[in-house]
C-alpha cells in the first residue's frame, strides 16, 4: 500500500480545521516535459520549501516537485507547536555526543526557533503566531524533573524564558485533573501550520523557485547530473535534495531504514465560547509528558484543537474522532459532551533516537527527515542547512549528519510490527502513569 494515496484524495488537502480556515491557492501546474535546474527539491513541506527559499535567495535555479500540494503532508496537518531545544533532551544528548556537542545542538535548536519567527516576520506570513508552550507533568516526580531541566537550561544556556509551574499554578493555567504542574516556555510558540507552509511556498516562488504540484517522483537516476522522472516529465539538475519525510517511499533505501512513518490524529471541537477557560486560561499551547504525547491549544475562534493517538499501519482508523476523543476526555472529562467538528490524520516520521536524520547520500544528493514530532522548527532549519551545504557551507549540516543514526530493527518487513509492540508497551506505561 502507498502512503501517498492510502488516506487522501490525490491533490486534495485533508478536511482539517486548518484547510477549512485558510485561503487555499489555485493548484500549481504539474511538471511536463524536460526541465533543467541547478537544484531539484523533492517534497514541498517545511524542509523542501525552506531549502528552496534559501537556495533561490542565493541565486540558484530551483525546481520543487510535490506529489500532491504544497504543505499537503505533516507540514500542513500538525499541532503547530514551535518548541525549544531538540526532540531529545539535553541530558541524553550530552551522553550521546558529549557536553560540547549537546551545547552546540541546543544553540542550533534556538537558531531553528528564531529562523521560523524571522521568516514569518520577513515574508509577512499570516499564520497566527503566538508565544508560549507549556509542558505538563502527570505526577510530582515528572514535575520535579521538568523544573530541574528548566533550571539547567537557565544555568547552562542563560535561557530564562521557561517558568516552572507548581501544581496550583499548573491547574490555574490548564484546569485538567490529569496534570500536576509543569513548565511554561514563553520562548516557544504555536501557529497555524498550513498557513505557515503556504506562506513559505509563496516566499520561495517570489524568490524565483518553481514549484510543480501533482508531480510525484517515480524514479531517480543518480550521477554527476541527477535526473528525476515523474509521470509527465523529468528534471535534470546539479544537486538533489530529498525532503519527503514520512512520504519517502522507496526513493532511498538507506533513509527508509532509519526513518519510520507513523500516523497521528487531531480533532477540532465546536467553538467552546465561555467554556474555553475550562481548557486554558491563556493563549498558549500544551504538550504533556506521555511517551505518546497529548498536545492541544485553542484556535482563534475558541475551539479545542487536540492531538492524541498514533497508529503504525498504512490506513487511518475509520473513525478518527472516536480515537482522539478517548485521550481528550481523559485529559478533560468535563468536555465529554462537546461536539467534534473536524477530525484528521497525518503521517510524520520518527527515528530510533527521535533526532532528525540528515545524510549526504552522494556528493550532490542530500536528505533530511525524521523530525519525530518536532518539525516546525527542525524541518525549517534543516532546509536552510541543506541550502548552505549545497552552497559549500556545510558546517551546520555536517553537525547534524554526524549524529549516530541506527536503522530500525527487523528490516523493511518486521520493523513495523516490532514498533507496534514497543509503542504498545509505552502506551501501557502512559495509562499507568509511569
């Protein structure tokens, strides 16, 4: 089965609250005939659009090939959280790459966050960017760990924007009986992810990039001048950038062995009106300490946008709303009667260590993927790092590419079932509060 077609109509955005509330542009023409470019980018999500924008601004002739629509995949469907740090915490990173390496990765994560904010401001992208993401703990032990982590970030990195919340302060922010305090990070932010992706696409085109939609890459001929083929055309180029994330398919076996597509689901309730304060008393986003993370925020029109639940096969469940309602009502039992107006799924990609996988597949062929739920900042940043590497400034790209990246066990056919077993174990731990 094919992830590009398993759950979506070709060339159509999912029926999400995001797609219902943004101005969807006219469909761009598909690739036709033979085209020449300096750089060909495969995938028009955050990674590919950021790479195209930064390359075009440097004067490169850039072509972007997108199987569906710009922002069609996880970039246009996610929870919209722009978090601080890397997906892997600093303590674990220090054990993996040493303290100096972990410090560099913190700095790069801050660069990623700043880059998103700068692009939004510079290109006038209207995507409801708002400051503030809270991480909420399930118990006193986890609250203490979050507070200690915030203290270390302040001491080691001078990061003073993460405010510890005790149980009372946490409940005042988020009136859920499921949580026991946490940390509110006002340097993090949240946004409308599809509006941001569409804004990046407009900016890339304004800089000179050519985006072809409905142009699925069916074959890649590697070499000194790679050739990419679609159903109706082909592109020859000097450099190739793979930016496919969970929709990579068989384009690169090396990447596919280390990057696993998984599905995640989100709902948008009816407008809550005065009941919005039963969810949040401030306009911030929330993620919790579950291994299978619950995340949520309020939309500008007062809906609860709640993400929860994962699946590891190709197909989305038949009733996404019912799947997400279960964790939503565990967090907010007082909202059991609330109507759900929108429910959608998306395919993201994870790695074994939950760190992005950047790799130089050939001297003129780069790939970045596997953001593991941290892609708003990391994917945008990876796109810029690949643009810099194409231009001969590869320090940042090489730093990320040097991270150890293990393949998933079990090979192509067994890794899915093994992941289901592992994730089922962690989901059980979540339900037990461990």
